[in-house]
């Protein structure tokens, strides 16, 4: 029989603190682990020499002292990430317990993780991607649906999660997109999800490594303030519709699309777009910066305050339990 997600991931609660570029940091991760969830971060948040090794050592030490919580790294596996192979080797050396792969083939990550029985979850937005990941031996999927922050998918979770559960009964299915409270967790459980991945809610946390204007923008934003753009990374990405976003635009022009699809240029052009987008986002999260390009999901509609990560998690778990009791008694 398939082990439960909690048992396999080594956590108390079926909740992943989603990896967020420039937002996730060690303080958030430790708070999440202490609260009993799987706290994830993108390795690209640590791009300078020695940074990733140091944070992995810190997290391994903290995890050993706080059983019941764990951490995961998110690796961008496509060729646009020049640090991918180096970061993978560092993660394997540190025996990272869980990997989340995005935007490329997870083959190398799965092979490396198998050398010491680590868990591998793959971001998928459709069944085609899921079939490829499953054929390579992943443990499960992050079902990225409509409303997710960052690289959102085109399909609602009400369809994507049951479809994945039906076709891959032996794999974990983690619902991601539009979840910010306990009722959202319960709704995905009804659909057949093993756990949820929550990102945007944790941008509005005291530990998040971004400026206060970004956090407040998440609190103030409604669902209609979240728009999709391909200008930042070449892949559809959800952002808050700020004046800077309007000036940047939402669609690549014909030349950018041509360069992205031409076999001779697409590798290098996508890398250029990705690096340029990273720099734009990095500038936007600094204190007192006027350039405001901020990733967020539709769940911003449900976020009304900025709280410590542990309090956010405790509230979500309590809301989930209350909602489940109400449903059973109705």
C-alpha cells in the first residue's frame, strides 16, 4: 500500500510551503518546519558562492532538532538555469530529503535522488507532463492549476487533481493554486489530493524576505488584480497588475516569440529572458524600490493580514479541522 504523504515526507500536516523565488528564506523554512509542514525554497534564491551549501547545512541541523517537519528544494531543470547541475550536486551531497522539479525534465534529479531514497515531486500542469514524469519514476506531482502564483497552469484543480488521481493512483498528488485557508485544503482533499502547496499566503508573512510594499500589495490585491504575463520568463506567469506590469506588457512580441521557438536560438534566448526577468524581480523586492513587478496568485483575494508563518499554518490547520467538522455535521 502507498504510504501517506505525511509519513513519506516526514511531516505532521499535509501542507507544503511553496518555493517562491526571492521570497522564501531560511527564517520562513525554519518556521514551517517547526510548525510541522514541508517548507520548500528555490535553489536559485542562493546564487552566490557558498550560500546554498550554508543554508542546506543550517536546515539539516534544524530538521534534526525539530522532527515532524521537513524541507524541500525546488530545482529549475531546464537549460535556462545555468546553475542547475551545480545546485543538484550540492543538494545530493547534503542529502536533501525532498526535491520539487519545475520547467524541464526531472530525469537527472530522480536518478540522483534514488541514490539515497529522497522524494521527488514534479510540477505538472497537464496529463502530458505528468505521464513523462511518471515514466521516469517520480514519487508524485505538484498539480499546478489555475490561480497559482508564478507559473500557473491552464486547468482548474477540480479537473486536474481528479484526472491525475485517476490515471496515477500510486502517485502523490499535491494541489497548488488558489489555496489560502483551511477550507481550501479541505476542498482539495475531497478532490483526491494528498496535500496542498501554498505560496501566496506566505508572501504576506513577517519572515518573508521582501519589502513591506510587496507584502501589503498582496493583502490589498483582489482576484482581478492578478494577471498573466509571458514577458518575465517566457513562460506564463501570474503577477500583480501594477503600473510597472502595465508598462512591461503581458505578451512577448513577434520577435521574442520567434527567438524562443527557433531551434538555433531558443536555448540562449530563453536563458537571456530568464536572467533578465530574474533581475527585474530582484530589483522589485528590495526596500524602497519603485519598480514593482511582484508575483502572486489569485488567492490574494483571501488574504487580509501579515502574520508570522507559524501563526498562518496554525490558523490554516484549525480552519481545516473546523470546516471538516462542519461538513460532517451538515
